[in-house]
C-alpha cells in the first residue's frame, strides 16, 4: 500500500520542515509513503524551503501552485497528483498530531474514510476558544445536514482513493474548511463507510491562523444550507 500524505500550505515556513519529519517518524514500519507539500506560492518562502531541505528525499514532493489558489483547491490538487491508493490529509500548523497516523491507517483497512475527531468520546482540542467555536459550528451543521458525524470540520482524515470515485470534486473542493463536510456528505450519500476516531488537536506551533470566526460561521452555514437544499 502506498500512502499519499497531502499537506496544503500557505505561509507555514515555521512549521513545515518539523512537520514533515514528524510524519516520517510516525509512519508505520513497512508502509510505503509519499508526502506532497502543496503550496499556494507562500510569500514566506515555504515552497523553496521544502524543495531545498528535502531535495535528496524522493518521498517528499513539493508542489507549487500560482493560479486558482485556495485551501480546498490545494487539497484537490494534491489528491489529483498523488500516486497512492490511500490518501491522508493534514493541516500544516501542527494542530493535527502526526502521532495519530498509525491508528488512522490501521482502521482504514476496514473503513473507506477514517476521521480524527475532536468531539467523539475521547477527542479533545487544546485551544479552548477554537474548540468552543468549532463545537458551535458542528451543532448547527449536524442539524442542517441531518448527520450523526460529530466533527464535520476537523479535516484530519484518511480515505481510500477508490471511495472518491464519483465524488463531484468541483462541488466539494472549494472554499476553506467547508470542503470537509461536503466530502463527508457525498461519501455518505454514496454509502461509503465513514468512522470517527478520537483525536487530540494541538495548539498551532508557529505562524498565524487564517481562521476568521464570523466570516467562517456564515460561510459554512450558507454552504451547508445550499448543500442540503440541492441534495434533495
């Protein structure tokens, strides 16, 4: 099995090198993998840093995007360029702990998508303010989308490539974090198996968050309502 790790980046020069190394250290023995760092032409030099630091390691693939940029679109670009039959997506600010990788990949032998969840029993998040705002988002999303998934915005997951067949990428992979509940929604409609595992989300290691509470709240809610209405 080849695992393709997708790391979308924008101004993550302070995190990306130690994150890549932590992923390499936590990848289970015997698992072949590649790490695609998909950078949206960060002004802080994230792309050349990755290129130069890992130039001798064929498992680390820097990808530079200069047009049609965006978080969800970077994830899509990574998936489309990945060679693996198992995709693993992580944020690049160290909120997603690489220690969780072996558990996610182990359970992925049984399920189509395995999600690291902050809100199922045993899950947690160190940033209390972010935890509470995300909890609010998810309460509303669960009502709108009529889903039992506890964490619809976590974005720390692994999915079998075969399960993505038939998923409308043009609809799913746009915007910011809302891509994730759209992906979950379409997978469930196609009767793909989805399971949540408790995960600990850490505090950002370096750099600044791109999240804006009120803008994201209304964007996510409108996206969910539109998805629900069109889904009928």
